């Protein structure tokens, strides 16, 4: 059978790329491929054993990629962990689809090669499994369904009113009285509960069984139907000597409805972080248009608009201040409560609040392109992701309901044989069916992840996914780059020592002119000092940058070299100059040398101030059992001085950008779980090599893309907070999993041996999920 597929291909740059991919694909058995460079696609005909995974693998081995699409669905109809496992299994059956279903967020996230799957196919698969789905936009997470919650409250209220007389009858029976409520009334009340408000359990069970699986609804429907059916037969047959158990089925349904309501309310509180972030964005903005101020809906703003923000108002856009001064609360971005002063030329962000003053802002990003929208997307993705620790719970949930039904059948047969009473056997079996709860297993991990990720977002800590949140707990060694992490990242020239007849202005003018083509922090310090002295820049030719060493160029016909003294200075002239350089280094200064036509022209001393919070943050990490190791491109003397001032025992000096990843690998080889923090493009390889990586939001995009955790505030103290939050979240997850497992391990045997009535079993089942979610909410007490 022939199959034709069209795959997008990334990474092609010329016709030779297309030819190479074609050749690689056509080598596969039964594959005929044509690659189109213009459309960047491969048309593939499959007539042999090779499938789409083989095609994608061959393209990857050739050095190219098949871009992936991500689709997020809002799922309705799930009642327990078994539902989530079933939907996940159905979606993953499609070729090349990787799906993850989250019971707490009621979402499914799918990844697949572009063009190989789609929304319609995904929704059809979910509906075939007995549930429903719709597209969920990633930048606008689904709001809490208040209407559905109100309907559930009405259903519970009706069930409680109908069940109350039955509970009165049960209380009277405990006091020795019988039929305080006539059996005919009990039959009517129980039937109404069973087949009106209890209809949702039959509907859920039918959809699950039709999809080839079983869930919590199956257990509830089966257990309560057994109690109602037996009692109905006894009542209609007039067997007055036999007991009826109408109250058991009705009470179980009522208690389960109550438990689901409390669970839904608690789950709504776990997702509060996204709602709080979305609430930061105002609905309208005041804009200058045609020399008039008009109120414009947020959705109608465009880049370039001039927006007026008065005191007390939230900012509606990202942009740059055109005019005005204000104190801005940026706590939602950085987690820092101290207001930040803003003036003309400063960047400002949507969702922050103007505490004092007035600003005219030129919009640079609006709507879904703002940093606030980006944070909402990151938080939603992280809350919907699945932690590795959840795998065991998923495996158990997949077989939970069939196993429980089997235990109930065994309980029924064994109890009947042992006691000789089929009625007693039936009530024991009902108790087993009712008390078993896969919900607690399914909610144990995702609810804690939702709370932990949300807490982090409100404090300027953005976890990429639940796996990063889990891995961060194991970190016991943190590698930090000195510049910009431990220090302010704003080095300044403190001393200039001209040599060999060169004057200070000439040295600085040549140095600033040469460094104008470099992005290194030390180069920026030299440029800033040159501007302070009022020196103009000279024309530069033949500029060459030597990473980790310095730069060279031709200026006014003279060969200028500026950088590390050992590199910049000629061998014959190093002795005297290095003595001077070492003197400056002993005072904690970074030294760069400049030579002109091979003659030493001067030394420049530069200092990067240590952040005031770094010492306390290092101490906090060390108390938590995390060793802090500093990497620095500076010489031994400067690195030792900074390390000593911060209480850091281990450091590496003279580390070139290309060597950072090797350093991280070396620490991992020691058996350490290594975290790396960085903010530059040259940090990306080291971030990728670490077990857990931190990037500063103020840093380069390449560093942020490579990082597991993004910090909105460039401060080492936030790394300590992230590790602390990770450990607190994992403690909650372990507590939840222990409780969920212990509940079922203890509850099912107690019910099987008749030590729990169906009513008590129903109450316990309802309480189990609520207690797991409630325990996760206790994580909100975490503080720095």
C-alpha cells in the first residue's frame, strides 16, 4: 500500500541541501522522495517498511530538522486520573504525535511534525475516547467555568435535600427505630437522586466504556446501582424482614458531588497565578491620536502609538518613555517590591503600575507580543506540563479501575462464602467500589506543580516546565559567571596609566576607537570613559576580535592592540608592564593593556562592583547545601579577591567563553548535579551542558532559549529562591503521592473486610481528592 506524506524541512540554505536530503531519503527501503527548496518541503511516497519516524530520523541524521507544531486542547468530561491516561493513550496512537494530558488544568498538549496532524484529527480522537475537546489559545488560558460551577452547586443542593430524609432514617435505625420514613418514600427519594443528579455518573461511565476504558464514574455507577437495585427489589417484593440500603447509594452520590465541588474550587485557586497575571493588563488605554487624547481598547493598539499613563494606572503596552518621570512598580516582572524610577529613554512593560508621576510612552509591543503575554504563555505551558515523578501514578491509574472491580468481585464471592450472606457480601463489594479513588493519584503532582509554578511567576522566577521544577531540587553545585551575576555587570574605568611618552587622552582615544566594534562589558566601560573625557572616535580599519583575549585594529595608520596584558604586550616589553598590571590587580582591578605599533602605550584599570545582595545569596545557597563555584575571565588576583569577598571557596580564573561548557562538564564528572547561571550569548553552550540552567531575563535571547529557568531579576538571590521553591514543591508532591497511595492501600482492604460502610467509604473517597488539592495549596505559605 502506497502512502504519500508532505513534511516541512528546516535548515536548508541552498540547492545542495535539497539534493543531499533527497539522496538520503531515497536510500531508505520503499521510499521515493522529492525535496523542494522553494517551499522547504519533502514530498515522500512510502511503499515499503519505512514509516514517517524513519523519514524524520534520516532527515535529522543528514543535519536538518522537521519543524514541530504544538497544539493545546481544553478537555471536558474528565473525572479522574484514569480519564487523563485514557485520552493520552488515544492521542499518542497517532504517528509522530507526542501528547500529555493534565488532569488539574484539564488540558492536553500535543507536539507533532508540522502538517502531519491537526486540530480536527485531535478533537475527533478525544471524542472517540468518550470526551470532548476544543482549541485553547496558549496566550489566553481558559477562564474558570462559573456557569458549570453554579450548575454543580444546584445539583449538589438538590441531592442533599433529597438525601436528608434518608439519612434521618439511617440515624433512627442506629437508635433501634425502623421505617421512620416509609420504604415507598425512600424508594422515590433514592430513585430521584440515582437517576437525576446521579445521571452524570452513568453518562461518564458510558462514554468511558464506549471508548474502551473505565474510570471513577464506572465505580460510582456500579456501586450505587447495586445498592439501589437490591433495595428496590426488596421494597417492591414486600420482604419486610430484609434491610434496605437506599441511603447508602444516595449518600455516596451526594458526598461525591460535594467532594467534586470542593475539588473544583480548590483547583481554581491553584490556577490563580494566570488569572492574577491577566488581571494586570488594563482593558483600555489613553492614546494620542490626531492631537487628541482618546480611550482605545487594548486590542486596537498598534506599535508606535503614544500612550499616556497617569499616576496609579497600569501600563497597557511595552515601550520606551518619550517624556515624563515616574516611579514604576515592576514586582510582577522582577519579584522586587521597590519602585523603579523611569525617565525619558527608559524601557517600560505592560502590566507594571505607575505609582507616581505621568509618562508618555511610545508602544513597541502590544497585546500578545508584550512581555506580560510572554510570561502568561510560559506559566500556562509550565503548569500544563508533566513532572517525571508522575509517571508511576500514571501507570497505576491506567489499570486502577479494572483492578478495583476485580477486587470487588473477589470480595463479593469471598464474603458470601465466608458469612453465608449475599447481602453482606454486596455491601462489602459496594464499599470497595466506592472507596477506591484514582483522582487523588492523578491530582497529587499537577496541583502542586501549578501552585509552585504560579508562586515562582509572581516572584520573577519562570520555570520552563515541570521537569525543570523537579530537577532543580537535586542541585548541589551552582556555577556562576562573575560578571553580571555576582557583580553589577557595569564595569567602570578607575585608573589609566600611560607609558612610553603617550598621554592619557591619546591612550583613551585610541582604546575607545578600537573597542567601539566590541560588545564585551569591558569594551563598553572603555567607551563610556572616553565619552566622559569628551574624546572623539577615530576611523577604524581591519578590526579583528580575539574572543577571550582582546581586539586589534588599524587607527590613523597605526596598529593598535588592546586586551589581556599577556596577549596585547610584546614578549620583550612584558616584564615591566606586567609588574604595574599586577599592582593594579592586587587592588582588585581588571587590567587591559594597549600597544601602538608594538610599543606599550598604557594600562587601563577597570572595576565591576560586587552586587550588595551577592554575599547573602551565596551564604543562603551554602546553608542549603549548594556549593557555589565562580567562573571568571579575569586573572587569578581579581578572581581571588572577588571570591574571598563573597565567601566562595572554589573558583576558576582566566576561563574563556568557549571553556565554560567544559568546566560545567568537569563538575558533572565529579558526580555533582550542576546548575549554571548566565546571561550572555557565550553562556548558551554552558547552560545547555548543565543539569539545570538559569538565564537572566535581561540577558541574551540565546541564553534564555537554552535555559530551564528564567529569572526576571538579575540577582543571585533569585536563584536561591528558585531552588528553595523547587524543594518545597517536591516535598508537597511527595506528601500528596504518599497520601494518595496510602489512602487506597489502607482504604480498599478495610472496605473489603467490612470495616467501612458504603456511606463512610463515599465520604472518604470525596475527602481524598480535596485533601490532596488542599495540601498543595498549603504551598502558598512558602516565602523567601
